[in-house]
């Protein structure tokens, strides 16, 4: 029958088109789903990698690249051997010791306990990596003119003291010589000092930022000392101390 033949022919042509369109949709949907899954996996591993990076930086603290230039001599590397070879414990004795790869002091007398270098220095740079608590009273005394009794009067005290009553001479300052404003905070993390003393000029750079640049000629040479403030001071940890004569 002519009408039936046309209807069958028409239906015969229509069905494959629907099947083809359905197949295309399924292929497109499947491809889109796979792409979304791949993006989800990439985002997941990106988050994992960022998380690991944060953990690593938190563990290490202040990431350091080491001091610039050549000619550096390591005086302290966290080992008891380096402490005993290059330093003298003086002042109100502190409990200096090697612990977990760093030199630590957290107990002492009422006064300051010092680790004093066996050598004296005139023009030099010091690189120090240290950790301090919020309530730590510490510092590096340079060009000490009286090694038996080291104070900010007979040496230059590069301070580590976040809670100093007068913050202008707190962390990053040279006590009674060069004020710091604003005062950087050292508490609860690893930090670096790069201290340069050449003639009367002294520059302190903490964590890559210059805190003071001053001139004073009262003390021209001498050993330098690492301080534990004693009394109610929080702990101080030294991971590395290096010196370079200029």
C-alpha cells in the first residue's frame, strides 16, 4: 500500500537519527564526566601538595638559604662538639646543651648565661639561626671589651626580646645605640640574623629585613656571646652560628 510504504520508510529513517543523537549525547556526557573526574583528581592532589608544603614550612619555620658570600666559618652547628670546641660558658651559668640538632638553654640563674667565642673579632659578619619563645630574653653581644662580665655597657647587644618593657630597644635593636620601629617579633618561630660590624658602622638584618643601621665607636673589637637571659626568660635555641672576618 503506497501510504504504508511511505510511513514505514519515514519511520525507518527517523529511528536511526534518534539513536545517533542519543549516542552522541551519551558520548558527550561520558567525556564531560571523565573531564570533571580528572579535574577533581587534579584539585585533590593540588590541595594535598599545598598541605604538605604548609606542614614543611611550619616544621622548618623560617626557611633559610644560608649567608651570602664566601669565607664563612661555622662556630655552632647544633652539636655538642661544635659548642665545646668554639665556645666558653660564662656568666650566670645556663644549662646549655645539644638537643634535637640545636643548642638549647632554658634554665639558669637570675642573671644572664653566655656562650662566649674563644676568638676575638674586629670587622666581621655573623650569621645566626635561632628560635625564641614569646617570653625569651636573649641576644648576641658583639665586640665584648670585658669577657668576664658582658653587658650592654661594655659590648653591643643585638637584642632578642619581644616583651621588653621599652620595645624601641627590643628584638632587632642594638640596646642603647640603635632603636627599632616597628619592632619585629621573633617568638614562636625560627629566625635569622645577619649582623655586619665594620669600623663604627653596624647593620642588623633580621629575616631578610634591615632593622637598624647605626654608627658607634665605643667598642672596636672583642669576642661575641650568645645570651640566655636567665630568671623568667623563655628558652632560646641556636641552630647555626657562622662568622666571616671582613
